[in-house]
């Protein structure tokens, strides 16, 4: 039996924006400041040291964060990034974790609008991920280091509007339950699966970044009208 995650598109966007596990910046640090015209000014480089350990189990991450009271926690692809003092670092090493120091500029990330002024290829050269594509702008996810490269290249960063990023309603037809699970594993929020003589019609929602991954995996994705 395959296991699917049936979530709302709004829940998917919220999970993506929060990074799955994140706490507010340490005292004295700031998030990007919105200015006139929704432009965003990135904060200055952080003066708070940041560290990393290899860890994948969400329950272990939550327990460790709570017990040691780690700050500025972000979990990304099997790595846990955080701020900690010498006592907390010593405790982590006693527990057997290999602790490494990392540059906060390569850890702290933002999801922002970028005004369309050139090709998407030029945008991607900075290393950001294109989350969604709108007619006048992209929504991207990037570290502060990547976003600073965009600013240096002349791109304009803007604040998100309420409800952004917005998922697209999609339909896929696949030939097996294994393919249904593959689609679910690519972060599609599945609303329904209809089985017709061994052909499975999937209705759901996904961000453009996930639709890109579906197509790269060989799936044919049909965009549906927004209700």
C-alpha cells in the first residue's frame, strides 16, 4: 500500500516559507526591511556565529532543539543549522555530534519577489531557486549570499504579497500506484486520485518549482484554470 500526503496548497506554501523548522533571528538581528514601493533592503551580514550538524530525523531535531534550547534553527536536507554558545556546543559534542561552523550568509535564506528584467537563466546564475513565475516578477528562494549577488547584478528585490507564493492547480495521468507515490514524493499536494482501468488521474496543486521537477522526472503535467 502506498502512502500519500493529502495537504492543501496553502499548507504547502506555508511549510515551504517556514523551511519546516526555523526560529526567529537572534536578538539584535533583523529581517529584510520593506521600503517604499515594496522594495526590500537585505539586512547586514550577521555577527552571530552559526553551526551545523548532520541530522535527518524530525523528532530528533525537535527534541535536541528543545533540550539544548538552540537558537535560530533551520533544518535543510539532512543538516541542522543553529546558533549556540560554548556550553551548548560542548553538550552536542558529548552526545556524539560532529559540529562544524558555517557562514550565516550561506544559511539564512529569504523568499522574495524579483522584478523581471532579464532572462531566467541570468537569474539562476546567482544560485537562487525559482519558486513561481508571474507575469511581471519571479518569486525566488535564496540565501542572503545569493540574494546579494542578485542585487549586485541589478535585480530589484520586493516583498511578497499576502498569500504568495501561490500554487497551481494541476492534473497528471500516470500508469501505476508507484507513479502516484513518486508524484506525492515530489511535493505535490494531492486532492484526489481516480483509478480507471489501471490509469490514475491525479488532481492536485504544486508550486512551479515542483512542477519543474515533475517534468524533469518525465511526467506530463496539465495546468488547470485557477478557480
